[in-house]
């Protein structure tokens, strides 16, 4: 079982030949920011709401940094006391989850939208299919998913610490995450 962020693995598989974890983190943040900005300017409607679209999004965001961009992991991962989806079940769990995302009925109001976004955020987080970049990929994917349902999510207004705590709590209780969504989403005109 590997810890969530395995610096040795990331250093070995970075495309920039960086040898310091600190320098790799800086390069990753910069590369991600440039790609994310470019995607936001192009419009999130270009993100396919499928499992392949999710993998393609990860590839797009991290292709400049990691050789494994867009590829599901083949090792077990955990962070703190949270054990993510076992590697041997990633494909079947992902297929079920993306089917559920695509079969989701229309949301009746903001309460339902917030509850469902919290549920999908938690499930995608527990899927945790990539060696690195899961949270950022999930955030961008859910932003596009909400947008495709005529819901705008102002995730940039969320306090990072509060958001991280809500995500950690969502393993057993979705309420804090649901409340954060409720405070930061609105139906578009």
C-alpha cells in the first residue's frame, strides 16, 4: 500500500527530469495552472462527461509533467486513514460511477443539485484513479458537469481548508460538503 503522494514515484515519472520534490511541485502547479486556464478560456463544454473524458481531462491537465497522465493507477493508495478504491476494482467502479453520472435525472432545485454534487465529489474522490492530480481533475470535471446541467459552481470562492475538511468528512458524512456546494452553486439564467 503506497502513501497518497509518493515523491520517489513522481520524481521517477516526471517528464521534466526534475530531481527535487519541491521543484517538481512548483512545476506541477505552474503546468496545471496554464492548462486549466487555457481550458477555462476555451470553455468547459468541451469536456466529455464520460470515463474516457475524465481520463482525457487528466491527460490534458498533467501531460506536460507526468508520463502517467490520463492513465489509471495500478497500485493501492491511501492518504491518512482513507483507503481509496482498490486498483483491481478501478475500471468497474469507474464504469458504474460514470454511468450513474450520465443517467442522473434533472435536478429539481439547488438543494438537490448540492446534494448530488456532494455525492459525486465524494465518490470520484474515493475512486482516486490517478497517482497524482485527482482532486484538481475531479474539481474541473464537476465544474463542467454542473455547467452541463445549467448550474454554475463558484469553487474559487470556497475556503481551501474548509473544502479539504469537508472532502475528508465526506467519506462518512456528506453534510459539510453538501453545504459548501449549496453556498457556491446557482442555476444559470
